[in-house]
């Protein structure tokens, strides 16, 4: 007995129940190891990192891991090479060198990707068309200005060419030896008058190119000065001035709203408000009879007026559906409009396929209902547009109410 | 849904001679109310994988009356997987019975008598075998019925045809089909009421919108 107790691990003195062995921490099976091998491990034989290294060795060691990176894309392996290049946009044939990404095909040599090695930025070298004259044109075409001698004018044209008509820079660098100080407007005036004369002379009469901006709007120095002064003024506004302006705008809006309210009150006061009428437009009756009068056709068109179609046989329900499709097509085109119409019909509990029993009365009523629903939706859209136009970004109680639900609340209000 | 012979236009009453040379009664109309329906019985214990239902497809007069004075024959186009999917029925009752397991859309072409002088009219209908989720009949007794009421409007019918049908006396009562007890009788009054209510609601909505609009302006 005592031996058994010993074997079982029960304390001799007897006592509480056997202590549960300490819960073993679960050891995860390492990825490289097989299940059977892992099962052999226990406390005395833990996992040995060296065992995992066996996997690496099988794949050729650390070097083998690195190889993966180099197999590369279908185009081949990516290498970078330092290559010499010239810029086609340059005139002087300067040769520099830079790093280029290449693909190395496994069998053959290398091909440059990215447009085959052309210098990518050459295409951005846009040149401006700067007018210039030759001697003959100077004699006959270019307007003579006593203020501008040949030499100075040539200097100006050369600067314009070199600096791409950036007049602010030109004005800054303008330094004709022995010449008087010139403002930016002076330079522009001189250049554009020359350019205009040259353009006209080269193209023909003034009429043929009357639409070119150079001809239609000759340079106006005073306008340019005004413009620059205005911009400067705007730039130098103080915060106080900004605030003052905003206040004025607010006051204006308030006055506008007040004026509108007065007008509405006046209009509301004059004719007593007409009570809301049942839908009895002159054309569409509130009820349709099952029987028609003699000679009146019983089908309806998309405007719910009696329609006499071409002689033939028609299925009333199918015909009503076609008319409904025509009505929907008239609805301002958008799919959203049609969806809102369908939603409204569903809210009212009316089938979208027509009445269950397509008789003259029900088809007429159904088409009339659709027509009136479309009109109501159009009105709603106009009203929302009006509200949005009035106070952009505000959600007044009306706006929210309408957007919140298609209109069930409105039915209750009556 | 249906393919009509031509798109209808509001033609004047003084129509010129018809290009098809038919003598028509101007300004007249003849209306024939019909019902296209399917009636499907679940086979219950006898159902197999390929045949779970027995169903009938028919065209009948809306009040059970006969339509042979107008309709010469009815051609039912079943799903192409059926043997002989085109079924012609030339006498009352215009119905066919079949077995199957699947629901599909059918096409039914009505051919009219010769003096009607109209091209055949095609209508579409869905075969329903399974009831909607809420109803609880899976017993083989109660069938699933899907009926569609339609009114055939003959606009300016041929004079000869119109004279004949106006003087038409119904013949001796024809035997009622076995599925007659399942026929639905269609009453437009419910629709009329519902549509009127809906129109009033829309009118109220529109009036309220109009008031708001005027207040703003």
C-alpha cells in the first residue's frame, strides 16, 4: 500500500487532494522542425538552435539567402550603372555622368529601362519666341523712338532673349552704359511696340491678324502701373482693414435678408393665402371612371390624357408600364432622380409595376400619381437648390427636415 | 414588358386608309379582360430531384368566361430545357400542365381569330413554385398561384370583328377546369382606394413644399 501511494505521489500523511502538476508552458514548434521530431523533446532535451541551422545549410547557407534578392523581375536583374550622358537641350555638348538603373538580362547584356537612356529632362527645355529684327527691319518696320537708340534697343532685345522675357529680372539687370534709368514699364513698352510692329509686318495687313493678342491688346503702361499699385495695396492691408471689410459684408447681408423678409410679408399680407388644393389640374381628373364616354379612348399617354394609339391590340398593364417609363425618362435625366421617384412610390406603398388590377381607372390613377410625384420631387429639388443658394453651408430646420426623410413627416403635417 | 406591334401615337380621329387595308371602326374600342396564371402543386412525398412540382399554366377570361371568340390559339414558350418547349393550345381551356423543379419567366403569345386582323400579342409571366417566405404552406394540398390580370384593349378594331363580338352570345357553359377553385377574382376597388390615398398624400406634400417656396421668394 505504501509503495503504491509512493508511486502515485500521494502524500503519506494523507491530506488534501493531489496537487495538480505545475501547468507546463506551451512551447511552440519551431517552423523548421518536423512534428515527430518536436514530440521527442521534453524538459531535459530542449530545442537546440543548431538544429534549425540545418535548414539554412540545406539552402546553401547565408549566401543562399541573399541570392533570392537578385533573381529580380521578368525583365532581368536590376543593376545600377554610372554612365556618361549629354543633354540634348544644351548647345555646348557638355558631357557629365550619372547613375542609371538598368536591367541585366540573364543571357545577353544590358538594356537601359526608362526610355532607353535618353536624358529625361531635355524635353522641359521650352524656349520662348522672342521677337527680334534685322537691319532692314530696323530701318523700315521698327518704330523710331527718340528715346531709344539703336545700341540700347539692341541691348534690350538681347537681354529679352537671354532672360526669356522675364521683365522683372531684365529690369533688375538692365544696365546700359551711358543710358538713363529705365523702369520695367518703359522696357516693356519698348519691347512690345517693337514686337507688335514686327508681327504685323511679317504676317501681312493688320486685318488678317487682328485677333492675335499682341495686336488686339497693345501694351498699356499706365494700366500696368495701376495693376501693380493695386496688388501692392492689397498685399499691405492690415488685419484691421480686413475686419472692417467683413463687417461691411455682414451688414450688407443683413440688410438684404431684411429686405427680402419685408417683401415676403407684403406678398403674404395682400392676397389671403389660398388653401392647399387637392390635385385637380384642369387636365388630370381626381378620379377616373371605369367606363369611358362614347368615342373616348381608354388608354392613357404619359401625361395621363386619353390616348388613341395606332389601331391594334394593347395590353393595358404593359402599356401603362411603358408610359411610366416615358414619364421617368422625362424626369431630369439622372439616375438619382429616378431612384428618388422609386423610393417615393415605395414609401406610399404603391407598386412600381403598376396596379394589381390594371383597369382604366387604376391605370389612370397610377399614371397620374406618378406624374404628380415627379412634379413634387421637382419642386423639392428647386426648393433645396434655392435654400442651398441662399445660405451655403447652413442647415436650417427646413433643410434638415427634408434631407432627413423623404417626406413621411410632411404627410402628417398635411 | 410586352412588345407591342408599334409605339402608340396620339393619332387624329380622321385616320387615313390603313396601310394594311383593314376596314376599321374608327373611334371604337373593345376590351377583353383576361388573366394569365400559373398554379403549382408541390408533390410532397412523391417529389424527386428533377420533379418537385406539378404546375398548370393557363390563359382564361377574367371572370371565368370563355375567350375563344377573340383568341384563336395560345402558344406557350417554356424554358428551353423542357421537351418541346413550344406548346400550342387551340381550344378552351387554354392551359398546359407540366412537371418540373425550377421557376422561370415564360412567354405567352396570343393569336387572335382571323377577322380580328391583328398581329399576335406577346405577354410575359413568371412561374412561381415556392410561396413567399411568410406563408406556411408546404403541404401538397394548397397550390402556389401566381395570376396576372390584364386587359386587352383593341383600339379601332376591325369592323367585321367588332360586329361579331358585339352580337356574341356565350355558348353552352363549358366545363370548368379542375383548377378553377384556385382562381383569384380581381377587384380593382382596392387599388383605386390605395392610389387615391397616395395621390392625396402627394398633393399635400406638394402643397406644403409650394408654401415654403413662396415664403422664401
